[in-house]
């Protein structure tokens, strides 16, 4: 049984969704609310598997509610519901920890499929929103041709970090001392303006440095 929570300020839509989902095999709505004013306590109390969250609500809206709940719960799957597939909200929701992003006009049968998909670890998005996301990342990559002035040796070290190598493995692979590896990595961090291996690897992927 997938336990669901709803955050939706429109009472008719909230009740309609509750009836639809409770009438679907394998789904149970354990609670529903009109805003995210008390989201931390509510999520802790009901421990849902999947949360359907409207973006535009009076009081604490969906984006802010998502940020707050992620501080106390990282495992519940959160599907954002919206009327508009606008770039700003899509990006902000994904960056804040949303697992999917759906338009409210999504047909009931598809909504139930999306809930099941999210619960299984997927990241469902209606097609128009998926198109927006792909375009956003394409635009971001087009803007990020920044040259970080890494030497060929530093790029080689960074590539090995991306490949999951430890400092010791990099030293062995490149036939250099482990202190030399540390020196290269320190310079890489400085040039990329990062403070950790995970940040360096993320930036390497995002900016296509290696």
C-alpha cells in the first residue's frame, strides 16, 4: 500500500483527488492539507511514501514547503502539481528536491501511474515539462563554456576523480607520489572554486570540463 499525502488549497480538487486515489488499488491518502504551514510536523506524523504538492498555495507555498520538508525527510517522494509549466518553478522545484513535476490537467489514469513510478524511484514529468527541463539544461550548457585554466595534468587528475579513483589509485595510475596528487587536487579545487571531491566531480560534469 502506497501512503499518500496531499497539499492543495482548492477544496474541491483536494476532495476529488482524495476520492480518486483512495478508490485506486494499492493507494491510500493518509492526510491532506490546504497549505504547507506545518509541513515538517505533518510529514513526521504521517510518514507518507509519496506527497502530491501544489505549488501555488496561500500561506507557505509548495516550493517553500518542499524546502522545509526536505530538512526533516529526504526519503518521501514529492510530486509537484501545477497549472503552468514555467521554467522558474520547474528548476526551483527540482533543485529543492522534487522527484517529479506534473500538470494538474494530467489524466487520472496517468496520475496513478506517475505515483507508482515515483514510489519505485522514478522521476515522472508530463511531456511538456520534460521538454522544458531538457531545454533548460541545454541552455545552461551553452552558457557554461568557461575556461578554468586547468593544465593537462590537472585535467587528467580530475578525469580520474570523475572515474571514482582514490588519491592512491591516481598516484599509481599516473606514476606520481600521493603528495603530488594532493597538490594537483588542491590546485583543481582552487581553480574550480570548490571545496570537495563531490563538488569538483559535479562541476566537471555540469561544465563538461573533462
